[in-house]
């Protein structure tokens, strides 16, 4: 999930930049921008990606009493 959240926008931005500057691509400025972003964004966006992963997990596998360590509740 974190890879999609971070790498998706980076690849899209890199693609748009390459299309705009195609005949003469400025490699050093692109590397100086996208390399630090690729290293910093996963750390910054970890809480968001973790929350989204938990939300998807709860949607696919709803919580039940054993998940909380509680004994089976019988009415």
C-alpha cells in the first residue's frame, strides 16, 4: 500500500516532466528532485499508508471478539 501511495505520484510526476522536457532531459536536476522525494516520502507518508492498510483490512475481514483477546460472547 505504501508503495502505491508514494511511487504512484512520483512516477506520474516523472512521466509528465519527461514528456514536457523530452528532447533534452535535464537528468541531474531531475535526480536531485526525485531521489530525495523517493527517500523522504515513504517516511512522511507511513502513517497515512498504515491507516489505509488497516481500513482495507477491516473492510475485508471485519473485527470479531477473538481479535481483541476476549472470550466468545454467548447470549
